[in-house]
């Protein structure tokens, strides 16, 4: 099993600029997927089906959005044993994102800082990649707004992306929580969120009639919300019958990495330092939502115990990203096995 070699590969990759290592890894996974060899990377996938949002997941561990922004490596990533994969964030038009360097490792804290800024080739290229993939598992398509679109017109970008991705998505994730697109988190405010979700659910009603299927919508939120903000989101999600909440995105807090190299870089912090904030938001959401709206827990999952803590806080599924970079493919099976035992009880 090649996953046992990951610590050696990581040593080499960590000598490179973080974004360059990111692209080299995706290129290798993409090549493995095209050659049908991606299963050799992680070994046998854990089969422990769960049903959430009306969808059947092969296991409860998924890949968070942001790793494969273009949807170009779905088949290669599938070989790592994920129960579901989320790709994006995609925007209507191509955009380069923020200037480089824009991704930084903080190994002492098992953390990353990124200020990528939704760099992607636009929704048309994204969908060409999605349609070229062979994987038949649950695929989440994560949508956002272009940086050049005024926040007052953000709804237009989300509606455009929803129209385009709807036929190809198992579920659509609505990203309103990246800290790297100016003013995006304003959409978490009461009136802004009500307008956005109202428009998206009405368009989803129209699309479900057109395509003969209702695709679940999941809202991705920030870990930096206060209790009032969490309560407002929960109430708005219930009012508009959103199918799931993804908690959480990266944090702006630097309390856990203060004084470490790169800690003062602008951008969102992910990895171990966001674990507790994510669990706090999950627990607060679950207290308000109960079992009416499932939660996908993400943030700081670096071992099986971290994944179990998300379930204990109220999540139904978990996602990984930064933990995959620090732990490698073995993390997926480790977490999926632990969750299968917990959820199956």
C-alpha cells in the first residue's frame, strides 16, 4: 500500500513552496486516475454506507472543497477511499485569484493559511472536467461569486452557477464563508442570507421541475460566528428548507498560532487550530436544528478521534482537507473505519 510511503513523500513536498507542492500532488493524482491506478495509493476503501440529505454515501468521510478547485482530479481522489468528494469553489467567470505567494504551511501547529481567492477557470471548464470523470459516487459541486461582482449582485452569480452545475451535482454547496473574497462573509448576515437562500431555493424548485430531480443544497459557513449569528443561520436554513450545513470554513483567528512562522500572513487558517471552533459551531447548530437538517463537520480532522468528535458534536458526515496534507491517504480509511463503528452502533 503506497499510503505507507506518504511520510517520505511529504518530506520532499514540504521542501517546496506550498502551492507548487499542491499542484504537483494533484497532477500525480490526476495521472493515477486517468491510468486507473489511483486505488493503489490508499488500498481498499471502507464500505460503510450512510444516508444523509437523501443521498447514499459509501462512507461518512469526504473531501472538503478547495483541494480540487477545477474538478480535474475526481477519479484520482476517488481512489483515496472517500465516501464523497466536494470540488470547487467555482465562479461564473475564470479568475486568477489573489497574487502569489498565497498558501503557507505552519507545521508546528499542523495548520495551513491560504488566501487563494477562488482561483479557477470558470464554470464552463469546471463542468467539462466534471463530465469527463468516471466516478459514480456522491459528488458535491461548490459554488461562489466572482471577486469582480459587487456584493449587492452576488445572488446573480450564485444563481448562474446553480443553473449550470445542477444537472451534474449530487448536491450543491453554497460557499458564503471564504475570508479571501472581499465582503463575501456579509452574505451570512440576516437579510443578505434570507435573500440569497430565498432566491436559490426558488430557482432550485424550477430546476427540479426542469430536470426531474431535486438536488440537495448545503450551506457552507464560517467558524468565526457568534451565538446570535449561528442562531440566525440555523433559523434561516430551516425557513428555506436547506438540506444541509457545512461547518466550517477557515478561520481568521490567529490565537492558536501566534508567534509561529507565517502566522501573520493574511488569509484563512485551517487544520488543527480550527478544530475546537468548528466543533463549537457544530454543537450550537445541532442544538438549534436537531435532526431536521444534517451537518457536515469539517475543520481540524487529523485523526480518528477528531472525526469522532465531530459526530459527537452533532455532525452526520465529516470532511478533511488540511489533515490529508499532514497525514496522507491513510487518514481517510482511519476515520472512515472509526465512524463506521460509531454510527453503526
